[in-house]
C-alpha cells in the first residue's frame, strides 16, 4: 500500500485532537496513551471516513510499526546467534542483549504508534455507515479497517505478552483491547490488559470478517488474501494447524499469485524495478523518497558502491554461524554481501520500495507444516510444497520430507524478515542461552503507560 502524506496531513490535522509522537529514539512521549478525535470533530461524511482510513494506513506505515521496527525487533531480541548488532540506539541495543528496561524507547514507540493507528481505525469502524456510495465500497472500507486492527493487535500481543503455551493463555495478561474511538480522554478510557486469549479471539474475529468483506484485488491496499495470510499466521501461532493450513491454502489457490522465479526478484524493488511491488508480496508497506521510512533498511542495510541506491546504518551484521545452516548450492546463501569485513543480507539494502510484511512463500511453508503435522494433503503434499521452495532456491528436490526439513526451509526462506522470535516461541526452542519462555524475550509495558494508566500490570522482570 502507498500513503501520500501531503494529501492527508492537512485534513487529518482538522479532525485529530491529540497526536502521539512515535519514535525509535529515547524520547519521552506525550502522556495521552492513544491518538483521539475530539467529540465535536466526528466523521460526518464518506470523505471523512476515507481520509481517516488512509490515516490509519499511514499510522501502520510508521517506522515503529510495519515500516519495519516490528520485524526488526522480532529478529533482534536476544538473537546473538545470527546477528552482531553494533548500533548505538540504546533501545535496540538493550533488546538485542535481552536487557530491556521499562522505558525502552522502541517498546514505547511501537506501543504508542500502534494504538494511535488503532484509534483511527476505530473511528473508521464507528462511522462506516457514512460510506454510502456503494455496498462494495462500504464492505471494502470496513474490511481494510478490520484487517489493520486485527494485524496490529496480533503484533502487540506477540511482543508484549507471554506466548501461547507459557502458562494459561486464558488468564495471562495480553494487551488492552480498545474497540471504540477514544475522544476526550477520561478515566474510563484507561483499559486493563485483556487476557491473551481475549486478544487472539478479537484478532481472529477481525481478520475473519475482513477476509469475508475485502475484494480479491484492491490496488495497493489490503485484500482478502492479505487477511487470509494473516489468519494463517495467527492460527499457526495458536497451533491450530488445520485452520492455519486451510487459510494458507486459500491464499495459494485463490490469490492468483505465484512464487517468483528467482528469490532475488523479491527485493531491490526500487533500485531495480522502479518501485513495483513484487508479485509474491501479499501485504507490504510502500516507501518512497517523499514518504515513509524502511526500518529494515535502516538497521540491516548498508551503503555499498556496487549497489547504487543502497543505504543503511550497517547495524545488523550477519554472523558466519548463520551460513552453516545452508546446503551447498543454496542460492539463498549467496544472497549476502561482504563489505568492510562483515556480511550483510541483500534483502534490505534498498532504501525505498516495499517493506514486506507477508510473502507467498510463507504460505507454502505453513501449508506444508500443517499438512505434515496433521498427516493430510490439503491443497498439496508437504513434500510438493517444500520442493517448490527448495527448487526455487536452486536445491535438488527431496524424495521424502520430515517436519525438521520443513522448519529448516522456513528458517532460511524467511531469514531476517521478522519471523525469528515468533517461531522460537511457537516451536519452544531457544534464543542463545535464553529459553523460549524467558521473560527477557517479552517487551515491557511502556513506563509512560504505567504512569498514566493505573489499571495496567507490568510484565515480569521490569
């Protein structure tokens, strides 16, 4: 999707009551927990609703959210096995060392920006009846809003709450569920943390309805396939393998998308392809020279003369140990560059283009895992799906497949795209010396929120 800030900023300024500053730097934020719309500035027309929906996308595009920080944090927290982080931002450095404190700037920024966008979404949903141009447009607006809300709550509960399998998710605290617009902030707007189960139930409800409402194609915005792909991730996190595989199968068979012929065609979208979104992407954030920041590029990228247009802080250097996981001949092993004595992934050298959120190849691997665990062949056999990924990577097809084979392909195919920590927690493995359920792998509820909202309880260890 693509956002044009210059078009919407003046309009949003007229209807937004409080703006939350979301930043990766260690700055104290305004005390209001959510972005809000004043009671006398309600959405009165379809135009108001449409522009506020664009504002919700713009909020989700923030660097602290799907502009890349969510994916960076899920790759970086505790991951000294694959990454050598040499950056100077205290928030990310503490996350990397699994030594976060309650005022961690990245935790604060992601929380604030996510809830800011959620409030815009809630305003859209509260006024969706104002969309009267057509039933199709009304369904699309509602579906897009529900997709964004469900996706953001999914990311929040993964980062700020205990994972499924660690204790009782029926009672473990998740994150506050705010489902109606926040206007002039009162004590009633300060919500306690809903349970992890309640958050997941809401995520599934939002995404399920979004899939039913959204069209199959929607230019640069969310589609029914975006929603189905996200549902597949959610059910996989919950170990609902039947539902995860079914959702992945719907995407593979219904979206009309196909795997790129070469893994490299999924990257360098601005440098090589004039900003065109790769066909394998199911949902992404568009970054241009006029709008947006690609945080994956900021921290994983590096300016390299051999790649004109490349950029980045060179913070995330890939350790040699990572390369031992690849087989001889795997083209994915070659998709790194040695510069200044260190290795960097080529996936994120491009400063502009698309920040990938979900790719089609993940759906093949999810369907394969679900079918392998269930001893089923919904859509295709696990062997067929894994071989589709392997042969694209230049590897010989397997003649038989195990769960370990599938998980290995998932690990390498999705490396440095934001699935490292969720998979560690789901598969109950470890991050270096830390167990999958270590409290150090859960981000703190921001101290600024704890100070304002006395109903919140802090995570263990903070």
